[in-house]
C-alpha cells in the first residue's frame, strides 16, 4: 500500500489534473501561516517543500516521497508517531485548493492571459479530501470568493473559503499557483540520501491496552542509501 496523493479533480466538462501545487493557507483569528508546495510525477514520486508554524518558530524543510513507499526528510522536525502528518497536511491542502478551483471553473483552467473573479456558493455538495492516512470533509453550505489568473501555463489563485465546522464559521485564505511543468519532477536514482532521515511507509500493527490496532504510518530506517536503492527494496 502506497501513500495516496490524488492531486486532480475532473468533471464532464474539463479537468484540473496538475503536478505542481503551491498553497499558502491562513485563517481569520490565527496568525499562523502554512506554506507548502507539492510536486508529483507519474511514478508516484513527490517532493514536498514545507514551511509551517511550530510553536513560536517555523518548521521548514523538504520531503521526498519515493515510489509512494519511502519518505526521506531533511531539515524538518518530525514527531515520533506523527512523521507523515506534515505530508498529509500538504496533500490535503493541495486537494482542497484543486477542489475549489474545479468547483469555480468546472470546464478546467481558464485560458492563458485571463483574470477571472470567483464568487461561488454551494448549498448541498461537501468537499472531501483524503490520503492513505488522513481524511477531511468540509460540509455544505460553503462559499468561495477571490480571483484566478492564468499566464504561460501557470494558474495563480487568491481564494477566501468560508465554511462551518463544529457549528463555528471558519474563514480560510488560500493563495498559490498550480501548473504542469514540462518536464515533470524527476528524482534520479543516483540521488544520495546521506543526511536525510528515511522512513518506510505502510500499514503496521500497534499493541494498545485495549488490543491490537491496525494503522498506516512511517517506520524509521537507519540505513543510508540512494534513491535507486530505495526503489528496489520491498
């Protein structure tokens, strides 16, 4: 079982299938600002560039996802038992941004050189985002307002997303860009991972006072190897 990215949204009219998604997210009433960029390719590799709040400081660094089964991190503080949480957050935020763009422009990205206003109110359809290890659901009604521009294959967005959670109104601000770089992300097999922290991703059993729990997460590997050597491992 590999880590699920699913950074695409489709409709009968068009699609938002992209491989490079940047999201800066903030909330009214919260001074924290999360910045992530997720780059993917067809072989289930990905690169996550992370800059998120961590108490009074910032947690900044990079994660490489190799074949959906291995995770190599550098520069980040990863709490034991929560190693994939940052990757989950980056993926879920990217999926949310794509879902909002697809809802506003179901025909697909606007033509290059255009700037479009966004004002949408949804009364019945929720937004669901998920990875192998995390899920999120934004119940209707919700609204999204802002603007979207397109230039040279890059779609930039500034969106205000308003929804209700636990009977409280929440206002989220998402800005960033999405694109399909050519060529797409390439992580060469020769890439040495000295200085990176490597984890194997997958299901595991955890014994608790109430019994055995099946979960999905990361288990650290203390071996140092190249990306190609990781790909060959089961």
